């Protein structure tokens, strides 16, 4: 009788330990699953956006810039609303959600979309992508004061490896210093740091909405600044070749809808700095995609760039 409480205590303690270990195991499994899903979303985003840069450069030869971005953005919004309705998502933003929606739309969509388009009016695609993908540097810096993600040595090394990969990739086409290029440089840098800030703010306070409805509203808000000036342009829509229409449809549906859904999902599951560093895969994908689809050269430089960038992203995941 006298030992019964002790035995009960021991049994209870053992049960509590087992329960704690079980909870820890479930938590570790969940974290591992979130990491896998986050990385898969990041890879999908990089593939979609990577094929986007040469397409934009081509479309600028066919369609005026505001018309191109306004058309693609509003098409993407319509497609996203369609997916939201099919999935029975709530379309109306809840109370208090307009502020994060507007901030995310302006920084993550309008700013970067505008910079990538108008920057290439003065810069080549290679020059623009070098500047645009300084974005992870800005995201890492903004994440320190806003998210308290201190840039540890491993993460800084990962960033350096990733940026080195982009530098090696673009080294064959160095930027030509010219006063005439300064507007493009300024626009591209502005888009890069604004997208970096938007990445961190979207991680800090993401819109509390279903994925397609959230992206649909952000595309409406982010595309409107381009759609209104497009009314002053007079593109010859009927004269566009089939290749241009195919490019516009791809631009409006894949990078605008699918890639932003996977990007915001990756941001929810991964640290902001890790997700940002992962976007350094975008120019790599663009070069390899151009080699596969357009027959552009692929050699040791591209393979070395791929190795450096993948090493940087892998280190960022472990940091």
C-alpha cells in the first residue's frame, strides 16, 4: 500500500516521458514535412520565374510595356479568381486584411513586375537579372530588424555562394558601363530592394486568405497601376503573331498565378532569408531553359554556376 503512490508516480512519469517524446517526434516530422513542401514550392517558383525573363524581353518587342503587364496581370487575376471559385474559396477579404494585401501587392507584384519590365528598356536581360537578383541580399538585411532573423555566418556564406553563382553565370556578358543605362540600373535596383522588403513583410504578416483568392486580389491591386496607363497605348492586338499571344497567356497564367501561389506558400513554410536565397535559382533555370528550348550554348560556366547556386541554397536550408 505504501509503495503504490510511488509506483503510480513512476508509471505516470514514464507515461509523461513517452508522451513528450511522441509529441516531439510528431513535431519533428511535421517540421520535416513543412521543409519538404516549402522547398518543392520554391523549386516550382524558380522554374516558372526562370523561364519568364527571356519571354519578357521578347514580348517587349511586340507589345508596349504597360499593355503587356496590364493584360497579363488582369488575365492572371481572372484565372486566379476562377481557381478560387472552383475551390470554393472565400473571395471577399476579411476585415483588417486590406492593409497586408495592398502592401504585398505593391511590393511583391507591382514593384518587381514593373522593375523587371521597364529596367529591360535600358538593359539587356542578363544585365537586368544580375541586379534584380540582389533581392536576397536586401531580404536578409531587412529580415534582421523586422523578423529578428540574425544573419548567421552560415546564412551569409550561403548568400555569397548563391550570388557568386549568378555572377559566374552572367560573367560571359558583363554589364557595359554607360550613362544611358543608369535609368535601367536605378529601376532594377529599386525593384530588387522593394521585393526584398515585400518578402520580409509578407513573412511577418501574410494575408489571412485562401491562396488563390489572395493572389487574385494582389494581382488586381498590383496590375492596376499598369492597366490604367495602358489605355494611352495603342497596341495592334490583331497583328500579334501566335507566338506573342502564347507568351502573353503563359505570362498571365503561370508566373502570375501558379508561381505566386507557390512563392507565398514557400514563404509561410521557410525562413524569409532561406526563401529569398532560393530565388537565386531563377536565373540558373532561365539559362538552362534557354539551352533546352532555344538551343542556346550550355557549358562549364553554366554548370559551375549551377553548382555554386545549389550549394548556396542547400546551405541556406541547413543554416
